[in-house]
């Protein structure tokens, strides 16, 4: 029996289609629709088999991807473990280096202290004389200073081993260069400082002269760090204080002597002495 498609083909070719042939084509299409609406067991099995094959194909792809991820995770885990070992080793090495550096720093500090002490001892017979006009000493600075110190301070002429002006340029070109004298005897140095303190003001041709110990640079800086707190002590009426070698402050208050190692310690002491002001 010819279907509707065959009928349609005949119509397209120009051949007529009988009523029986048209009815037969419609009946075949209807039967196909009925089979779609009411699938048989065979159709169901075919559909299930197709679905199973499709599902297995997709599952195989997922499993393959999972295996790739597992391989990557395993590789990453191995790298992480290796990194942890390296980090742990590096931390141990860093700790060892820190300990070594700390030892070297302490050793360097001790060596610097020893060098500073040796430099200070080599200068303990020295004095710096500030304010002497240029060229008044002539060609023999040592003899000039011996005679001038004895005449001005009214003491026994000191024996000087050396005397010279510093060669380094100073910030002020108009101020005369400092003269450094080295006494042969340490007692002569102390006598000069004592006589200068007693006289309070030493002059030479209307120039004020100052006698200062010749200190290492670092010691001098540490001693100058007390300038601020010494000013505050004078404002409080505490004038009995002085800086002692290498860089400590000696203070006498109410017949009690206190020694401070840093300006911070002096500040704490001053805060205890200052009156507490109450707010209105």
C-alpha cells in the first residue's frame, strides 16, 4: 500500500492520487503516532540501552578528568612537601645565621669599646685650648703654651710633650683653630683644668679661652647628649653636677650623690623632682 508520501510524490509528478491511496497514507501516519504514544517493551529496552551507553560515555569522561585532577593533586602535594622541607631547612639556617650575627655584633661592640678605651687612654694627657688667636704662638707652639699657661693660670710651668693646632678645617673660618697640648705628666693636665675652673674666666687679648679634655669623637658626642638635661637641672637649682668619663652624669643633691648612665635616666629623675600641677 502506498503511503501519503508516495501520494505526495505522485501529485508532485502530476499523477493523480486515488481516494483509496490517500486514505491508506493517513492510516500509516496515525499508526506511527499511536506507536510513539504507546511504546513497546522493545522500544523501552532500546531507549534504556541508548541512555546507558550515553551515560557510560559521559561517566568515562568524568572519571578521566578525575584521574587527571588526582595526578595534579598528587604532584602538588609532592611539591608542597618538598617546599616545606626546604622552608624548614632555610629557617634552621636563618636561625643559625641570626645567632652568628648576634655573636659577631657583641664581639664588634666589645672591640669598639676596647678601641674607644685605648683611644681615650692615649688622649688622657691631652687638652684642647680654644680661642688662642692664630700665629701668636710663632714657630714654637710648645714653648709658647708652657709660658703662657704658667703666667695666666699662676701655676708651675707644665712640661708639654707636644703642642700643635688642628689641621682640619672648622665651620667658622674667623674663629681660630684649636690648639691641642699633650702634657708629659697627667698631674699637669689636672692642675691646668683645676686652675682654669678656679679662675672661671681666662682671657688672651680680649679673647675668651677655654680648656677642654681631648676626648674621642664618640665619647664627646655621648657627653654632649647630656646638655639638655643639665640645663633642666640648673633651672631646678641643681648646679652640683658634671659629666664624668666616659659619658656618665654625676649629680649631688641634698648631700646624696647619684650617677646616671644615660640622659633618659636623668629625665626620669627630674620628673620625680618637678612639682605636679593640678588643673583648675
